């Protein structure tokens, strides 16, 4: 995991000492010229009289224009576009974008809007997120960015607290953990490997880890996880990570889909669709990282993560289309499509989680291609209990993670009917409302009156295009910041 050294400093000219000074630029109003957006005029005196139009600095989001530095202790100045706003979301994005686009720079000073603690926190968080680099699979002779020694200083007025670097670093670490796990090749990260990672992460933290192997899964009735993992030579696991401070009065349960590789099983995916299926364990990585972050932050809320881990492979022992599985609550499922496996492992996890009667349960999954069709690559699909859905939507908006609520129509229940079991897991040949149908399936495994929400992150879990904001190509760590925010809200109630 790569983490820059974060700090804050006075925005007076004497405080500026870095290889690159990054200064924010906001677009002009009504097509007018762009203007500087920095924490104090003193920090950018060297730019007085600079013609932004002449050097092509428009203030557009992610635009970075680099010029020589004069009059300050820096080798160059980078102008970063803030886009249409100067709020925390814009500052977080600009800070992350600048650091992401300056990978070889050892020290960076950020002169962005920072007249409140919220803006300083956003700049620090964005910078830490933007410094991410994944190098595990690079060869010995590969030139990689010098991320390990990078330092980032956020310039802020003296009136703003200058010691708020802990939370941004922990939040960025949580996102980096997800991205590291998801970016790792599937051959190096099977179910037992994820369990080992969870156990290692718990060392030195107030966390307990329970790992159920295939024998224990069978004894305890986790037929969904077993049914998905039975075709692989790498057996499935259920990993339960608990953070339980003695004074906590609220309990948040998190259930993550952890398909370490999804071939589709005997309902084999086409070759092109199988590429990237190492990312199908993003949900499990997300709930693990959130729970670790809660422990590191010392939140006064109980958090339990259920990592439902299996590798979905075709073999002579694999579950066949038409086979019937019995899940944790005794409900039976006719498997009509072995490539609709995520809901099977989540069903088991939801039953186990909700039997503990937490105050809220949230499942996270790269669940359906229908989510991508409906909402695209950057917006998470959200379903579940109305009040919890509204709360998560508000938290996601506060941390600028795009999300959109979707319905759970009653008429879809009829499509889940089976002639031989309690339900089917998919309606082969009828793709209509696929994201919603998966949500209706999961709803059946929420025991009691526990508030429940389902996050379908199939598209937003991975950035397949060019970089934007603090994100480069690859795993994104989406929804980690939202779930940490949700845990923080629960502790406050």
C-alpha cells in the first residue's frame, strides 16, 4: 500500500517549499477568463499578472498546466482546474487529480480553496487518494512512480486547524486496500488468501476474525457459498470480521460479494466477458476495508463484515443448471444460471448477518451487468428499505460518490417462481429489469425487520477508461467512503 506523507502549513509565502506548487484555477463566469482560487493571496503573489488565457488555463476539471516558478521556493507551478465548483467535492477532486498527474514529483504543495476545516480535509483526502499506485505485478526492470517517498502539504490560513491529517489518511488507506485486493491477479488471490489478508489486517487492531472453511460451511448450512465454490480446486470461505467497542449502542452489518474469479461456472461466460473477472470480489474487499477503517478511527459503533468468498469455476464437481441449493435460512433455490452466482453467496451472508438483528445491514456487490446498462460506469445502484436508502443516498452525496435509488417492484416476484424449489436465481432469456430482479432475490434473505440496503457497484467498481479526479485506471474503491460515513452517522445517533 502506497501512502504519501500528509501535512498542512500556513499559506504565507515563506511556508511554500516544494518541488511543485499546485494552484487552483476556477473557470470564468459566463465565458469570461479563468481566475486563481487559492487559500490566500500571499501564497500566489508570484502569479500576479499571469495571463491565464494566454497559457491556456481554463479552469476545466482535471486540466493541469505546468509553468516555471519564479519568486518562490519551488521548481515549477502547476495550475489545476477546479471545474464548476469550489466546494469540498471540487477541492477533493482537484487535489487528487493534481497528485495523480504528478507521479514523479517528490514534494507537492497544494494551494487550493482552504478557508474551512472541511476544505482542508477534502484536499488532504484527495491528495492521498490520488497518490495511489499498484505495482505488485510489475517486473524488476519496470520504472514505477516514486510514490513511496512523496510528501503533500496543504496550504491553509492560520485560522484553520492544521492537525486534521489522520482521518484523510485512514480513509485513503481503506480505498487503497480495496484497490490493491481488486487489482491483484485472481491466481494470486483465492478465497483462503483473502481470509489470510483479513487475519493479518486484524493484528494490532480491536478486531476479531472468524474463518469458516468448507467443512464448517456445510455444517452450518451455507449452501449458497458452497454451491458456487464447489467447482473450484480452491474451496470457498466465509470470513466474519468484527469490530465491537464496549460502549457502542449501534450495530452496522456489512455483507460483501467475494467471487475471487467468476468464469460463469458451467454457464460459461464468453471470453471477452471473462476478462476482468478478478474484480468480482470487490464487495468483500469493500466491507473488509470499511471495518478496518472503523477500528483505526476508533468509531463508537459496532461493525461486522461478512465476506462471502468463492471462486466460480467449471469442472466435473461444479453446480449444474437445474441443481437445487438450500441456503442458510432453509429456502431452496433452483440454479437456472450458474453465472448468477453473486446473489447465492450474498443470500447466505444476509441471513447470517440479519439473524444478529443489527440496526442496519448493507450488502455490496458487483452484481449485475444490468446495473451498468441502467446507470453507467460511475453511478451505483441503491435498493432497499426506504429510510436506510435515503440515509445512504445523503451520505454518498456528502462524500461525492454518485448513487441512484432504484425500485423493488412487487411484480418481479412472479419471475422468481420455480416449479421445483422455492425460487430460481435468474430468468434465463428475460433480461428485463435484471438489477431489480437481483434485488428482489436478495430481499428474501433479509431476516426480520432489519433495515437493509443493497449496493450494486458493477460499473463504478472499476475505471476502464482514462483517469479523472483522483482515479487512475483500475479498481476504484467506490463506496468505501460512503460506508465509513454511514458508520460515523450511526455512532452519532
